[in-house]
């Protein structure tokens, strides 16, 4: 699947910067992110809470909350800049070309609307389907995401379904109009492990069937290993590493990625062994260090790391594996 | 998918209970609210089927039987023109319900629309609409209604007369239209601001919920999001407020009729019956007591029902 990476880019984000208008003046939350997703590719976006994963994705759809704004950068989807589209065009893209699955299935469905009506909404609105056809398609969709008894479920209200069922409904809504790109924002965080596994299988299955691209946001590195073609690691609103999935796990380069991977407990650990962790906390927006944002927590930090911001540079021969780290690049040049 | 489907029996939460059924269960336990509901339903029945219940026409005068005390022939006695007070109270119920429902409906439509726009779209609509609301609330209610009636009634009546002369259309001879237009209009004008404020506050809190962002991510238009996602979720507190508002509108209409700026005689209204009865209450107390009692009963019933609905629809309130 890695071969596809060189193919056409469906989503191409360049230099995306998002700022919040805080009480102490504007603070940068997302700092010049470069991202791209090829057609049919699954991109994993990994990072700890608050590193700007969700905001990056929301900014693509221009769904940022008040006081948070995109100040720089472009985001081209299928050759058109999402940030320069008219509202009318953008509405066609939202839900039509890009499906979005939200983090919290408990609160992301309208509590006073039946599941069926919520599923039919994008079909009627984007596809101009008649009500009866839309309901037929809704039944199909519910069956597709593995909900038993879909005909009866159409009449159910969200509170009558369990969390896993609701998340499946969310995915069904995201898939309703056969989007070219599905953005899933930690869709399994609220679910228990068995249902997580089912949802991951489901998305893989659907991706292969429908040929869509997927952006999967998570902080679970183990989960993304079995799902993504390529992984982007975010730290404090910057991309620190971007690599094909196998490369990343075999050869993690950025000290932050290494720290993350080292902190996954394994079954072969001695039962008494302490869990490994990365010392310190990520910088608050507005109080970012002058150089590399990870420098204060980095075991390899050098003088230059505290003065200058490292750029994302290729570290493998093909250029598909890139990292933003002075130490890694220095070691590479020395070799 | 090779994984086994989850057993629905295990992942299913508690048995499905809808919000409304839940609320109805709580409401049923509240005796005062059920009393209120009963009275409201009874009065509504009387208002709808009025003409079939009354023994006399509300206008028919019997000058031989003036100012009679309550008897079997005249349950609430007769007034100074020998009209049956019971029949007039029943017809007054019609007027009261008509006024309450029409005025509340107009106020609700204006208030909900403005409040939803202010809350959903934010600046600058929010500021402008809230200015309007504050302005409308800053004028004393009675004064506003009196001014509107005093300044507009005659011009409109003259215009209607002129229209009748020009077209001979009997529609323009019905002075009741003036009543409806002026009384209902001016009452709606003073009734909408509280609804606008309530809906705005609701919408402000609902707007930040994840399902609204999700609806926007589906590319739905603002109109659809407002009508199907925002307003239905704001409905609970609105229902409570409407129930209380219906009672308030009835009292308001009576107050205006009492001051002579409400529904015009001979259309019976509790307010103008009270106003008439007040002049002679030392001699014929039943002329005051009958309409005043029914008005009080209606107002108390609506307020109990509103309180009960408030408790029933807010599970987090009193237990």
C-alpha cells in the first residue's frame, strides 16, 4: 500500500497555522503543519491530548470554535483550497466529499431525532434523494456498519442505543454520501477494547470496499499500527515525524516518537517493571520555547535545539520517512 | 469482519424510556399539576363547546329578570340587563382562550425566531435583537397598550368605514376585527421579549454541543440546523414558559378589558364583566364573584401546570 503514497494527493495541507485569541493575546496552537493524504491512503495522526490533532481537522472543515482562527497556510482538497471556498461550496464538501466521525458518540448525535432521520439528512440534502430512497439507503448503511435489525433501529432515538452502536451510527452517517475522505477523530476512544477492534476492522473493510481515503486521529499507537498506511506524529502543534507505518515502528527517529513507543507496555515486561514515560509536560500554547518545542523534555537536546526550530527533513533514501530533529539529522550526516 | 457480533443483551443499557414518557410519569405524581391540568382541560372543553353548553344566548336580555341572584334557572344569576351570567362566563372563557392562544402563539413565533437568530448567529444580530428586546421590555406594558389603543383605534375604525362605503363588503363592518387586530397585536407586542430571551439563552448553550458541530460537518444549512437540531432541543423550558404564559395572557386581557382597552363589549370577556360587576358589587356580589372566580381559577391552574411541567421536564431540579 505504501506504493500509493506517491500517487495523487487528495488532501494537501501546507503551513497550516491556527491561533487562539486568548486573554493574553493570540497564541499559536497549530504551528505550520504540513500534511497530505493520497487517494485511497489511510493516514494516522498521532499525538498526546492537546497537541492540536482535532483542531487541525476541524480547521479543515472550517468548524473551529469562536476565537480560534486559521491565520496561515492552505488546505487543498481535490485541487481546491478549503479555506478559500464559498460557504455554499464548502457545504457540499462537508458531509458530501468529506465525512467526519466525531470523538464522542454519546453527545454527537441529536438526542431528539430518530437515528433514521439523522441518517437520511445528508442523503436528502446532498444527494437530493426522495425520503423513501433515503430510508432504503439508511438501512443499507446500518447493515454495512454491522448494526443488527437495521429496520427497527431506524426508529430508535440515540439514548436507546449503546455507545458502540451510537459510534457505528456516527460512522454510518459519515459514510452516507460515499465520501472521498473520511476523517475520524478518535472514534474509538469512548469504547471498550472489543468494540474498538470491531470498529477498526469495519473501517478497514469499508476502505477496501469503497476505495476512500481515511484520516484517523488517535493517541493509541498500537491501534494505528494495524490500520494506517502512513503515520504523522504531532507534538505541540507541529509535525515531528512522518513515516510509512512499518518504517515508523521499525525505525522511530524523533526522540518524541521513540518515547511514545517506549511507553507502550508489552506482555513480555516483568510484572514489576515501571511503565516508561516521557518526563515533563507539553508546552502551553502561548508559552512555546524558542527552538524545538520538544527540547525541554528531550534527552538528546543540544544547544541548537533551544535556539532554532528544526525543519521536517527526509531521513530515508526514498524521502518517505521524515523527521524534524537536529540530533537525528546530525547522526544521519555523521553516518 | 470476522469478529463475533456483540450480544445486544449485554451492551444494551437500561430499558428505553423516552424523555416525554419520563416527564409524564413525574408529572402524574404531582397532585397540584394534575389539578391544574384538569382545570385547563375542562376550561378548554368549555371554550370549544361553549354554544352547546349555555342555556341562554349571551346577548339575550330579559329586562323582567334583572340583577337576579343565582338560582336554578340562572346558575350565576343575571346582570343589570337581565343577561344570564353563566352563559356570559362561558362565552368569556372562549374569549379568554382565544386571546391567550392567539397572543401566546404570536409572541412565541416572534420570540423564538428572534431569540434563535440572536443566539445562533451571534454578533451583530445578537446585539441588535437584544437591544430591541430590552427596548420592548423597558416600556411599561399597560401604558404601551393604552397608547396603542388610544391612538390607533379611531383611525382604523374610520378606515374600515371608508372601505365599507367604497366596497359595501360586510367584512369591513365587523368591528370585532379591530378588536382582534389591536388587542391581540398590542398584547403580543408586550409578550414576546421574555420568549426571545429564554430561547436565546437556550440556543447559546445548545450551540456549543457536539451534535451541532456534527450537523455542521454534514454540510447542513443553517436553517435546517436551527429548525431540526437547535429549536427542538430548546423545547422543554419553552413549554413550561408557554404554559405559564397562557395564564398570564388571560389575566392580562382581563386587566386590559377592566381598563377599557381590551375586547370591546358586547363580546363577553371576564375582564369587562369584572369591571361591570365592580360598580355594583355591594348590591349584587355575584356579578363580580362569578367572573373573578373563574379568572382566578384559570390563572392558578395554568401556574400549577407550569410549575409541574417545570419539575417534570427538568430531572435535575427538585427530586
